[in-house]
């Protein structure tokens, strides 16, 4: 059952805070996420050769889990979440994923039993629904995809997530051609349709197994835009275009919670502050602590309303200070300690604002994702919450308005290129129909012709 | 919420891209670079603007005026694309402009081919693929488009490409280099297998690798590996090979920046 959001979870933006959410989630071994404290969420990737066999992979994750849990108790961290993002072997062979989850959870239970550390295991299934040439969202692989969730849920995973790919074929084509309608269609319409389908099924798996349907992210699209946009001096995509894609993505990621997910949302969903403002679910975020995986231009700001604080991903290997998972989980834990101290001292809102303001004017992406502006994008989404197309379009238009106001204030500065890109996107949006059926029809005609890998049957069309 | 005063922001962050923005607009910069020939100019300009229909109209007019279709590929289409590439390298235009120009140029080349029985000579052949097990192909698509836009013939093996398929393609096509992209640490291990199988067969050619999780340390572990940090490095590596040979050590000296 998909129930669309048409109102905000929070009465005002200022009510949002890190370590707190409207609807905390109990998970794993004594953990409650968003219930008054922030928790580190460690993410990691096995070394390249570890994927050669199931045995090697399980052993690698056992090392990772033991290292991380040991470091957490060594420094006295009260809670931790481990996130295993599946390598393709683990999702294509669901019993591999189940075996890894079982091995990890066994170790975590030992630490919980001995030290009382609160912990939970997230497994993020790989979206394997494609073949060599095309997305195959509803084809033969769908049952394997769902079996991967089932196996993990049965064998120890407490939180189920995925980084789904729906809409990516049209998005990839459009983002490289400054095609606003295509970006909106790929993320806001096609992506949302796929999200509604898969998250209804994932929520059923979670319910059946007594675990948590956590959430998704528009990593495949909005993060692709953010990465292509890169740093201030990169010349691959206007940052104003990237933040419009991000705003559209909020409507897409929201579909998971409308279909039964309860959070915590995935760390790389930079749209999660918008999601939180609408849904009140707990969210994971990454920022300065994910520099091991990629650079962004809002390293502090993303911490503003997080419930889990993540490092995105780091390859497992040795460093001077221990293995990478030990170094990064320790950094995450000290950040959480700082947030939790501010909560106890009644200074959390000040810390939140300091984190936000340190990046708010660095770049249009951070400006729009600052919690006060993110809240406004949320309001634009729920205004037409029942209609995936209209709410995505509303979010994009509100994003353009927010950036425009920032520039007018003199505090947000754009290059001429960014300004022109923003003007183009805004003009494109204003030229789009308000009729969802017409938009769908027009886009189907256009992208069936232009995007060779676009298969309408992937969306039941 | 708390807020910063306008005058306080500069002490916290610097928008170097705003501070250093060039005075000249992209259109003005392009105008200075177009060839002056009255038949060639509109084609080059249409390439820059990414307008396929205008490219074809310009080609038709030039052919009607007596220009050779094959010669137009180099004199007009590649020249127009050269303007685009220079502006991109100089940081004046952005990647989507290049992609749209590349689309227009490829349409132009196809049109020229229909106007003659001659076959245009590419600058060289390059095999591109995404690592086995990896379906993230936007990086490879950018690499392939930039290579084609620079006059190279691209044999695109697509994504999730089995190791043996890459080996077979290299044996068959005899390219000047292979490119491999991967987003994930576990899939990029396939690059090492490709390297080993090529060497087993006595084939030695540059294997340019890059993408999400790929780094210089990893690529340096296998003999044929040359690391490309940016998609546009693929073109620079190819140009280096065409101009200066395919010695892997020299390529690493040039392109391994870390």
C-alpha cells in the first residue's frame, strides 16, 4: 500500500535536529535510531581479490567486523551500525549475502553480549536487475533480487536497503545533454514508479522477518550529477544543475517511506534532510567523513540533521592507525560524541547551525540542502504530494527560486556559467506542462526514440 | 537559525571559480577560434552549438559548392570539434556542451560517408569496456564520446564485459590502446586478469584504466596499466601514444600524477 505524503512531519525547519527524529526506529541489538543520540555508521568495501570465492568474502567481512567492533569498545563508543553494501557476487548469489550477514551478526552479538554495545547491521543489496545491455527491472532477475533481501533478513541483517537504479537509463542520457525534462522524467517519474514497486515488496520481506525496511537513495542519479559536477573548479556540470537534480531526487527517495520503509535512509542520500522534513524518519548522512570515498562541497553541513553519521565507503586495508575500518569508525564515533555532548548540554541547535553555516554559502548545492531551505523544498513536494511528476517539478522550481534568493542576498555567489545554467533549467521547467499524463506521453515518445537502452516494459508501460 | 554576516563569509570560504572567472564568454572565445573559410565556418559553428541539423545543412552547402565530403570531415567537422575541445580544456565550456557537439559531429561524419564511396581514415582504433560484473557505464560513455570526438575509432564493448571478450577484441581489432572503467573495488580486479591474459599472449599495449574506485596505486600493480584520473585523460593518453609511442613507463611518467 503506497500512501503519499501531503503534509510535513515538522511544523517548522528549526524543529529538525541531529540525533532526533519524529519516528525513531528500533533495530538490532539494543539500538534505537533517532531517539535522542547520534550513532556512527561504518561502511566498507572488501579488497579487490576478496570476491574470488564465497569463503574468501566471508572471511574478509569477518575481519572487517571484528576490527570495527574491537575499535568501538577500545574507545568506549556506546553504539555503532555496520553497513555492508553488497558486491555483486553477494546479491547475484543470495546465499553469499546471507552467509556474510550471518558471519557479521555472530561477531556483533558476541560484542553486544560481552560489552553491551548497542549495534545493528545494515545490508544494502546491489541492484542487480539488469543484463549486459539493458536495465531489467521487472524481468527474470527480480526474484533473485528479492531473494537477496530475504536471505540477508533471515541471517542477521537488521536494516534492509538498496541503491536502486530505476530511471537511470534516461537520466544518464539527459544529464550529459542538459536536458531538464529528461532529468525530471528519469528521476521524478520513472525512478519513482520503480521505487513504489520495489519498496512495497522489500517492506513485505522485512515485515515477514521482523527486521527494518530502512530506505533508499538516489545515488545512481543525483550522486552521479554531484560527482560529475565535482569541485568548484571542475568543468563537467554546473553545480546549479546538480542541485536541481538533487531536489527532484527527494520526491523519488520519498517513495520508499510511502511504500512501507521506516528509515534510517541511506547515507549517500544527500536529499535526506528534505526527506526528514516531510516524513520524520531517521536518516543517515555522510560528509567530511566520507572523503575516503569521494569529495563534496558540504562536508559539515550534511551532519546538521543526521541520526546516523557515515563514511560512505572505504576499502579495507592497513593504515598507520590500524585498518581503515578502525580509523574511520573511530573518526565517526568522535563526531557522534561531539553531537551527543551538545544534545546533553542544550547546545545542539547552535552546533547544528554552525555545521550548516560553515558550508551553506560554499556552493548552491549546500545552500539548497541547508535545513531551512531543504524544508522549503519539502513543502513544495507535499503541495502536490499525490502526483510524482508535479511534486518533482515543484521541487525543481523551488530549488531554482531558493538559489535565486541566495544570489540576490549577496551571500551565495555563482559563476556566470552556473547562473546561465540555472536560467536555462528554470526556463525549461516553466515551459513544462502541468498535465502529468501529457508529460508522460511526450517523454515516452521522445526518449523511446532518443535513448537506445530505454525499455518501457521496465516500468510496466 | 543563526546566520553569517555578508562580510564574514570570505573568511570562511573562497569561491575561487567565481573570483577567477574569465571575462570572455564562451561564444566570444569560440568566435575567435572558428576557421574563416565561408563554407567551413558555419559547420564549425554548428558543431560548437551542438546543432545536428545545422551541421548537415552546412555540409550540404559545402558539398554543393564543390568541397570533398571526406576532406570536410577533417577540415570542418574535426576542426569544429577542435574548437570545442580547446574551450573545454581551457575551462571555458563544460562537459554537456562537448557531448552535444560530439553527437552533432558524429551525425556529420555519418552524413559525409553517405556522400562518397571513400572511407575516412581514423586517427587510431581504441577498445573501450566496463569491467566484468560492473554495470556503471556513464564514465565509459563519456570516454568513448570524447575519443570519437577527437577522431578515434572506438570499439565499444559495453558494460559488464567478460575478460575473454576484451582479449578477443584486442586480438581482432589490434587497437592502439584499451580502456577499462569500473566503479567498484571488487570488479576492478578484472583489469589485472586482462593484463595477465594479454601478456600471456605476448600482447603489450597500454591499458588505460579509471573510474570510481580505481586509483593509481591499483593500476600501477599490473604491467600494462596507465591510470587516467579524468575521462578526458583518455584522449590525452591516446594522443600521447599517436605522437610519442606506447612505452608504458613514459605514459606513467606523463599521466601518473600522484
